[in-house]
């Protein structure tokens, strides 16, 4: 048996560290936190200085028993959890639960999982930092207080089963305020004029330019183009200005989340899950940091690889300074553990892509600025005061752009610059085409996960370890949804002058199409309004940021954690009691008008099952009519006409097979019902308000045929036992569990006895049980799964999503040749030394 026991949070980390230590060290995992606040009686003794009542959860008792057994068989215990506050708390809980002597227990930390870093940490152990532990406890207890006291208020005053959180509710507030800006926004239009000039020289070339001002309406744009028919266009000024572009700093947690979203389409949670895997495999440094510093070792390695890959002329060693409000955890930026590893051989496709991004960003940060020359050409119009401007760029030296180009959140409407042809002052230009296009102002952009993280960071709300949980929680609670909008059609004018011919075209574009944007749902807006009205202090952005600063002070030993909680708790608790006693129930109710047919009032509000419209009042025996809102309708934007239309459902279409076919809208969208058979209407094809009886019958017959083809065999011995056709082939279904059919068995030939034998002999992991069944009977394999998936940090969904976009899309082609958009055309081709390798493998869920 080894003399030393090293305890880390995750099995993957344990496996990596084990490679670097000798036979005298045994490395094991705690599978994350082994204790948490009890949910019984609040879990906090408020009267006794907010003393926490910690318990070991049921699923961690076996882990704790095993760790206790191991600690008794070794001479020394080393606690090697992560170096942040959460990791320090895990080490403290281990010390407490395993009854270790704090004076003889070694606490070691490292920013990267390498042999040198591990051995260096072993040589310099320290004691557990109680200040860091107290900062984590203060955050955990404060969040428990807010959640446990606010949630019951919401149950009584808004709707059952709701919940609130200190930071999450503030994040929802940011999204709600942006959504209301969008609702209030009134779009205006103006005509943007661009021109395509012919430059006559030794070689004929083309020059693209734009008018410096825009015209507010079509008439003025037409007047301008008409005047241009008889005018001359001459170059009046050419100015050249050299400038430089500086590379971005190495990645912090938030900038990695933002760039992975923009470049790779990863969600914030997915990025953190992949980064944690890379860290635990020893591929990158610690992934929860807001520092942009690089170690001397990393700087030296970067210098060597830049010289090797790009040449000595590209080297520019620099250290960046952290600018984030309230930055802490000042260790090192996220970088490859070994900078000279251009890529990683093992790992999923997502891990390889994320590593590639980190590698390029790290290298680029230590490369020279890109040198460019910007040329601005002013073109006068004879007899008119308006002027055209052409802008061009020449890339003199590509510098860091050879390795990496940073992305932005939104695509710019303005065209980028390009190289210009040889030009001289007083040179006459011949207009090939002048184009005036109607452009509409756009509402403020909805937040993506990445841009919300940036906003939270700017406000000093949250810390590197909290961004991903915040984003995940507000979506899981149903307050916010990552939305996809198809957009709507909009007409716009395009006016074209070619020679003396003036063409007017009215075209159609799709506007408002979005993907991956965060939209607050109705219940999120109602909850936000209630909380901001009654708990303005808690949801105040500056207050939330100041609390983060107090946690920092506790971590530095400048403030007592129980005193900080006491200062917060008394006024907060008093406000909770006052709100429960005095405030009205909030349903987000809005009066839309009076129904002209019945004379009854029409309202929109939050009901027990979600947003709905109400016709009539609750008075005596009178019962109002209710109708659910469509998924595309919202409390704050639904119109009176749209609300009245909802009362036209359910519709009776007619009789089929002696039963009435009824069309309505349910939880999963529009449907047709025949007796107990429900058939969904086809999305974007069938309108519940106009679908015919014939079409409904057609959908019912299709559903019956599909169901018939799905059932291969049923058995009189047990009606819940069936052999079915599934997405991945035939399988056996019994009650709510599914079982694989062996490859050597023919599904259609199976007997009742064959099926029962297969079920009896099936490995337990192949039976996919319903959530209710799983809750009632926790199996050994399920417990094992819990252990192997918990890492001590926030859970994450690792499904790759498409990068968020928000564009106005043209859907008709121009009848005449349009002016081409300008694009960056450097004098040297910008190439990246290394391309992203792809893999057929997808990130594990």
C-alpha cells in the first residue's frame, strides 16, 4: 500500500496526475463536493451566526466511506482540488468529513497538470486557506437565503413551482430590459447610396464608393439620382493614414466562452465542459480564471514556436493587464500546457477545435502588430454639395493576423475596405451605376449566451466559475429560451441609375431572422417585474456587483463573512415578510379591450398552465372562457385581434367514423382529435383556423398507418408487451422500458416466451426506464453513472449548436447588376499556419 493518498475532484484528473507520481502515491477522486447544505430547515442557523448545517448526500456516502478507509491506511493525505474558492472549499469539506488533522494534512494547488507543476506543488504544500473557504461559504449561504426565502413568495404571489436566485434573477432582468427596448423600438428607413465608378487608365479598373449622407425618403433619393444624370464626378482629395492592429489578450474564462460561441458555435456550458476535459487531461492550464498573464515559461515557449512556424520577424513578447471589473483568481490565462504542441492527438472533435482556438490565440498574443495603410478618397459631384467617399486598406505586414483573427458578436452592415486602384487628384470618374437602397434601422440586438457573459463581466456580476451555471439555470427554470425566429417579409425600394436610365424596383427581404438568441419568456418577465417592484435592492445591478466585491474582501481576509451576511439578511427578511403580507398577486394581467360580439372584457395573463387569454370575469356562477397563447405570442405584444382569434378554437370540423373531429391548440402545438386519437398538424403547413375536414382525415389516416407500421408484434398474454420498429431498428417494449433484440433474432418471429427471456437476460444498462421508475428504484449502475459524471463544477450540455446569427436576408434577385460589397483584400494573403482538424466523433453528452 502507498504511503501517500492524493485526493482530487474528478477521476479524469486523478488518472492524469497518477502518471506523474511514483508508487508511493495513490491518487483517488472525491467526485466533486462531498457535502452540501441540508435542505431541511433551511440548512442555515440564522440565529447562531448563520452557521451552516452540512450533510453528506445519499449518493456520496459510499465515496466518503471509501475515502475514510483509504486515509486510515496511509501516512499522509494530500488534498489537490482546484485552486479557486470552490476547490478550496472541497478540500476543507474533505478535511472535516474525513476527520483529518488540518496541521498534518497537505494542501497543494497547481495551475496546470504537468509533471513539473505537480512535483513543485508536492515540494511546497500549504494549509487550507480558511479565507477562501469563508468566501465560498458566504456565497453559498447567501444564495441559499435568497433562493429559499424568495421562492415561496413567488409561489404565493405569482405561480406555484417558481424559483428565484440572487445572480440568476439579475441576469433575467438584463434580458427583460433588452426585450422591452426591442418591443418599444420603432424602425425608420433611409436611402443609402453607393456608386460603381470606372477608372480609365492603362488598365481599366473599378472603384466602389458611398455617399457620405443618407436620404430620409424615396422622393429625395430619386431627386438626387436624377440630378446625377448630367453631372461630372471628380476626385478632390486622397489621404493615406498608416495604422496598426494589436492582438487580443490570451483567453480568460469569459473571452474563451465568447470566442468559442462566435467561431465554433459552442454554448457556454459546452465550452466549459470541453475546457475541463482538456485541463484534466493536462492539455491546457486551469480554465476558470480572469487573468490574462502568461508565465515566463509560456512566453519563452511561444517565442520559440513563433520563430519556428512564422519567422523571427513575427515575435513580439508582451504581457497583458487584466481590465475586468472586480477581477480575481489572478493566476494565469488559459493557454496550452505545452505551447509547442500544435494540436492534440487524442480527444473529441470539440476538444480538438477548442484546443486549436486556445493555441492560436496564445501564439497571436505574442506576435507583432499588423501594419496597415488606410486610404480615403473623396469624390466631388459637379454642381452639388454631396460627396462620395471610397475607403481602401493595404496590408503592409500581417503580423498576428497570420495566426489568428478575432471575431465580433454582430455582423456589421457596413462593407469592409478593399484595395483601391491607382488614382490621382482631379481625375474624372465615369459612373457605371449609382444605387440607392432603402435601409431600415434595427432594434438593439438580443443577447447571445456569449454577449450576456460579456455584459455580466462588464458589470462585475458573477465570477469565472459562475458564468456557465448562470446561463444554464435561467434556461432550465423556463424564464429564458434560446430562440430561433424565422423572420418576416418586408418590402424595400431599390433605385438604380445606369447611364441616363433610372430604374425603380420594389423588393422583398426577410427581416428579424435570428438563431441562438436569448429571449425572456412571459413567466420570466412577470417574475422579473414582481421581484424588481418588491425587491429592487436584491435585483439592483450595482448591489449585485458590490456583493461580489464583498466576497473578494472575505477571500482576502478583510471582512468577516457572518457579519456580511447579517448586514444583508435583516432588511431582506423584513422585506420578504412585508411582501407576503401586503403585495397583490401578480399575473402580468393586461386589459386588451371589449369583445364586440359578447360585450365581455378580454384580458391576457399568466395562468396555471402558462400564458393565456381570458374572455369575461370570474363572478358568481359566471365562468370566463380561456385560450392558451401560441408559442410565437407573448403577453406584452399580443394584439386585441390576435387574442379574439384564439377563442375561435376549438373548432369542430365535422363527423368521421361517427365521431366529431375537433381542432385546437395544446401543450405541443396545434392538433386534430378524433375520439382519443390526437394528431399534430404539420408545422408551417396546416393552420388550425383554416384546416379542412378532408385535410384532418388525411392526417389521421397517415398517423394510423405510421402506428400500424411501428408495431411488429403484440401479445395477448400482456398488452403492454410489444415488438416495435424504432429509429435504430426493432426493439422490445414492456410497460415503460425498452430492450434491445439480439442480432441473431428475427423480430417478427419472437414469441412471448422469447421476449421475456430477452428481458430477463438483458444487461441492466440497456433498459431505458422512465424518469419516475428511475426515481423509485436507484440501481447500482445508476449510482455509478452519477459518480462518473460529477466533477464538482456546474453540469453542462455538450450538444453543439450553430453559432448565433441575426441577419436581414434578401430573398429576391436584383434585375440589374448590383454594386458588390467591399471585402478586405490585403497585399499579402492572410493564412493560418494550422487549420482546424475535424473528426467524425461528436462531443459526448
